[in-house]
C-alpha cells in the first residue's frame, strides 16, 4: 500500500514539472546542436591541416630515404675502397715476403759459388734482388760454358796427377796430364779422380775444341761424395749373387745335362741298325729262308736286334704267342730305353721350386736387414734382393732346357719302341705269307 502511494505521488509531481522539463530539454538540445556544428567545423579544419601535414611528412620521408640511399651507396664505395686497400696491403706484404724469400734463397745458393749477397738491412730489397739476378745470370753463363784450369786429379791406382782440368759447366769434367787423360768423376771433398773407362779420345776432343757426335761423359751432381768405380758384372758375380741355393741349382743343372748326354748315347745305341737289321731279315724271309734269318743277324747288338732275335726264335709259334713275345721283349728293353728320362723331368720340376725357395730366403734376409738397419742405404738391401732374383733366374734357366730336352728324348724313346714293334710284326706277317 505504501508503495502505491509513493508511485502516485511521483506521478503527480511529474505532471506538475513537465513544462519545465520540456523547456530545459529544448535548451539543452539547442546547445548540443550548436556544439555539434562547431565540432564538425573544427573536424573539417583539423582534417585539412592533418592532410597538409601528412603531405609534408611524406615529402620529408622521401627526402630522407633518398639521402639514406645516397649515404648507403657512399658507405659501400668506402667499404670497397677499404677492402681494395687491405688487399693491396696484403699483396705488398706477400710480395715483400716473397722477395725476402728469393733473396734468402739467392744468398744460400750463390754463397756456394763464393758470390756474396748483401743483407736487405744494408740496401733496398729491389736493388738486392736486381744484383742477385745479375749474379745469377753471370753464374749461369759461366756454368753453361766449357772452361779450363790447372789442377790435380787422382789416377785409378790412387796416385795423383797434375795437369789441365776441362770443366763442362758444373756437371762434368775431363782431365789431361802426361800420365793419363779422360773423363773425371767426384773423389769427395771437391776433388776429382779419373774414371775407369777409356775416354781419352773425348778428352782430346774437348781440349782441341773439336765436336764429336758420340761423346762419352760422366755426369755428376756435386763433388762432395766419392763415386765408386763401376765394375763389370761377370757371370761368376751373377751366380755368386744367388748364394748357396744358386750353386745347388747349377749343380742340379749340370747333373741333368750329364744325364741327358748319357740318355742320348743310350737312345743312339738302342735305335741303331733298325733299318739294316730289318732289311736283312726281310731278304731272308722273302727268299724262303726264314730260319736262316736268326743266324744272319747274330752279330748285331742293341735293343732292336734283341727284340727281332726273340721274334725269330718264336716265329713258328701261334700268332698270339708271337705278339706276346714281341710285347714282352719291348717291355724288357723299355727299362734301358727310358733310363734317366724320369729323373731328368724331376730335375726340371725341382729347379724352379729351388729358385722359389731362394727367392723366399732372399726376401727374408732383406727384411731382416730392414729391421736392423732401416732403408737408408740401398746397398745393404742389394744382397738379399740379388739372391731372390738370381735364384729365380737360375731355376728357370735350368728348368726350361731340361724340360724341353727331357720331353724331346721321351718322344724319341717312344718312337724307337714303336719302330721295334712295327719291324717285329712286319717280319711275322712276311713269314706267315711266305709260309702259306
């Protein structure tokens, strides 16, 4: 109830002040409209001002951008110039190092020929290099020419000889004295010795300035190290390089050669008079005197004679029996005909195996030397390597002819046995024909 009364009072109050509220609202609306119009005018002015400011700002930004591009380009150019300058500086330093290195090398090499090169501290490096090149050119001209000087050199017997030394640059020399003349070789410590070859004609040619088409000359690198005389290697030296196994291989080869000679003599004896014996027996058989054939060949010796004699002694027997007799006789003679044949082939097979054994022992000796002394001196290794190669060579030298001759003699022995069998059967066939 109280709420309803309150509402009614509020409605009555509102009705009483409606005109006043309407007037107040009208005034406020008019004020607000005027404010709106003023704000719209100000907004237009502000937009116009901001547009002009924006254009100015854009122009300023564009100008700054152009300035930035120009500064960037200028910075890049400066960086390139800095990089180029750094490269030039590096090249100059490198050239300086190269020049210093060239000077040091020139000093080291020219000092060997008693040509002094001043230090770069005392004078400009360019001047030092120029002088070094001039000295080098002069030295090259000197070393590429033939010069003569008085001096001494050693003879092959160790004595010295005074005379004229003809130098061919710094790679060769000839010595001429009343005692001897010829090409010179280094004797160590800057001295010469006459070479153990006959080069007197070449020395005379150099001394007289006559050019030769064929020239015997000893070329050396320097005179500091003594060069040993070259010794002609003989067959005995080669065989000695094979060591004990090499001598064993040669002994087997000599034995094989002896057996081949004996085998040839045996085959000559076994195959002799085959045709003569056959002709004598055939004449008797064709004449109907087959029983006299045995008496006709009683003085003949050899394997063929024995086979045919055995055939004639059993010629009246059956065919099968006669063939068995022929076969048995040939088998009995085979031991004599084939004598030493297999042994020769065995020697031919063993020889390369012994050569291989020598190769293995030689390499073992080489590696033992390497283990003890290293590989600094090749002469220490030459003994084992020589044994390895020489034994292989000797094994093949012995094996190849023994194998070849052994097989040839085996073929010869087989042909003798075939001829004996053919002759015996031919005689049997003729005897049967004449008997019929």
